[in-house]
């Protein structure tokens, strides 16, 4: 069913942010017959390169925002650090999903934690640190812990592990005493995530639970189905993700990251108000991808439950792969042809001009008839690329 507000194919969809998430949104939108416009200051941004229109101004540039609005029938965002003020400006004139308020909650770890508590979703024991007094009042039970900046952290940046009070005070200084959240260091057994999409009509659909392996604070491997999460735990995670989307009045695609503790408890870690790296497998392993869900929620098209048709394993491809002899040696193209000789390998490169260690250059998803086979082929691909086994 569509209603009067539905934005149908043929219209232009706008995106704030031109990274790989925007690029994959553009691909999904274009496949469905939409035109696309991207606002990103980088003239060679991954999404700007493939969109019909690229507005290459800053996120708060009035003329840039006006141009994006003029082009676009509806606008979404691909990265959560787009200034809320820009989304407010856009939202006054065009449908914007997710909305500025929901994005603002996800931009601030302290507000995010408050939402978890409000929605009855368990989260890590934590304390907000914005003043010397709050620093002094931190309970011993939060140490050892991880001090995280409340805003602008990603891929493990803006985080310091602290063993005791002295280290905590030093770490807060190192983070320039910006508002932070201290979390107790938890004994993790697993990390999982859930991608949930909610429409303006309160339809809620989800992708299956994703099991994630991080290396150096960056996602390295995602396996779906999650091999080590029990059905009960998966149900709990899915229910929590749906509850959070509803509690936020969220419209769009939301990813909730969880920890599974060694005693089996589930704890929400953080949310991303957008498609997520751990959901990239859905392009190849699900009949509806997280990016198509983003198109559907933005345009008001119906949401149908995605069906995973193939067990999938995703490997992130970081810039390190281009420097097998070390960062100071010459750049080498990874052995794509060998990797693509394996069955069920789907290579996604984001069109970034230069590789740098730690930079997300692409990912590959292995799909197969069974989870064992997908894992086996992914391990072969990893070995060819010089990535560790998992
Ligand atoms: P991203 O946005 O890329 O997911 P981030 O920089 O926002 O990452 P977090 O997700 O908060 O950071 O943390 C990164 C990783 O650090 C987690 O995936 C987990 O492996 C570890 N970690 C974070 N918080 C804790 C905690 N309280 N206890 C134990 N490990 C943690
Ligand atoms: Mg995270």
C-alpha cells in the first residue's frame, strides 16, 4: 500500500554524506529507478562519484543545503556525525529520515545510554563525566573501564582503556576533558548486532542477528547466521532493537550493537542511525538489503520482512591489505582475481583513490548453501589476502 506521501521511483533522493554507506544507498536507489543527489565536501567521495548529482560543499553550507533540497524529494543521512542543525534545516522543507532528533540521540553516548534505560534495554554500567566533581564521584565498580568521548567516536577512536583512578584522570586529560562516558570493562563472550528498519507507519522489520569480530576496535568479520548466539539470545536482541526503534519514534534503518557477556547476559553497546558495516552482507545474502530498507523507509514504500537466502560471511577490506610489506613500502593491489576464483565471493570496493592502513576500502561477502561452506570459503579468501583466520 502506498499513500499520498509516498515518493515513487523517478524522483530524486538526497543523501547527506558521501562515504561508502551513501554509495551503497545510491546503488540501491538507482536500481529501483530513483535519481540521487549527494552532499559531501570531498569532490572524490565514494557516493558522490556514483550519484547523479554531487553537491560538494560543507554539511552546514546554506547554498549547498539549498541545492540538495531543490534536487531532492526526500533526504537521508549516511553518517551519524552530520550536524543535527543541517538535518533540522532540511527537515523543515523536505521529508528527512531518520529525523534530526533521533540522530542527535545516537550522536551522544550519554543520551543513547539514557534511551537504553528508558526503553528497558540492558546496557553497560556507566557514568557520565563532564566535570571534575563527576570524575571524582565515579564509583570503584566502573574500574577497570573504558572512557569514551560522548560524541564523535567511531572505529574505537575517542576511547581509552583505564585501569584505575589515576589512569582515568590522565585519560580524561588526554581527551581534552570533553564530555565523556565511563563504562565498566565487561567480560565479553561475543559481539552481535541487529539491523532494524521502521517506517513512518510503524511497520518494523529486521535482518537476522549478525555475529561480529573486531580487530583493533574495527569490525573485521561478520557471520550470519550468528554461529555462537542461542536462539533465545537472538530473539532477545531482535526484541531490544525493535523496542529501541519504537522508543525513538525512529523512521529509517537503525543498527544496534550488543555485547554478549561471559555469563550469557545481553548488553546493548551503541546504536548507529543508519545502515551499518555489519549489515553489508545483506546486499548479497538477503532478498532485501539494508540499503533497500533505507530506500523504502525514506520513500514510504511498504516494508516487507527480509529473507536471508544464503548463509553469509563478510570480511572487511582495510587499507592495510594494500601494504603487505608495511605502511612505508609501495602500494600493492591485493590478489582480487585469485579471491574471485572462489565460489560465492562478492567483492565490493568503495572507489577510494588511495589506500591507508585502517581505512575501510571495501568488503567481500561469501554466500554459500551452508554456513560451514561460507565459512570455509571465507577462510580461503582471508588466507589469500593475508588476513588472520577467525
Ligand atoms: P564503532 O562506531 O566503529 O562501532 P566505536 O568507536 O563507537 O566503534 P564501541 O563500539 O563503543 O566504539 O567500542 C569498540 C569496541 O571496543 C567494541 O566493539 C568492543 O570490542 C570494545 N568495547 C567497547 N566497550 C566495551 C566495554 N564496556 N567492555 C568491553 N569491551 C568494550
Ligand atoms: Mg561500535
